[in-house]
C-alpha cells in the first residue's frame, strides 16, 4: 500500500530552521518524483519544491529559492525539506506527495501530484 508520512514540523521563531521528512513506502521510490506543498489557513495550497529521486534534480517555487533545500536518501526512501531563515508567512501545513507524471512533465501544481501524506504543521512565530 502506497504511503507517505511527513514529520518534523513544529513551532520555530522567525529566522529559525526546521527539517521536514517524508517517509515513503509501497512504491518504487527510486523512480519517483516527490514534492512538498504547503497550505496556510484561508489560502490555497502552494507548491514549494520537488525532487527527482533518480537523478536528484530539483525544482523550487520562488518563495523557497535560497532558503529551502530539498534532498533525498534513497536508502531510506525519504525526502527531506530543509527550511532556513523561516518567516511567519511560511506557517502552514506541509504535505508531501508523489507526482503522477515524469520529471519533465511535473510542475509544482498540486494537480500533478497524487498520493498525499497527512501533513505536518509548521508555525513560525515569536
């Protein structure tokens, strides 16, 4: 059974860091494209970043470039999102998901992804 489980969220002060994890099971991880999304209260879901588990190639939203780093550990079937210099506007529920398409066809639109995790809450506040 395909499963994605996020962890690592929490409360952090502005300027702080968090590392989120997405543990995958039930599919061939090494061929997958895994993405991170977030949804703030009252806002639409936003694509943050995605990674090609095979090549390690990455894509980032403008809001994440220079502050967030996505990576993967194929031996652990896990994708990470390292978030630095966090801002209050980064607050939200963060989800990981597997793309339904190939790497070249995948964008950071939520519709490109299926098989979502349950999410982990990130709160950036002083």
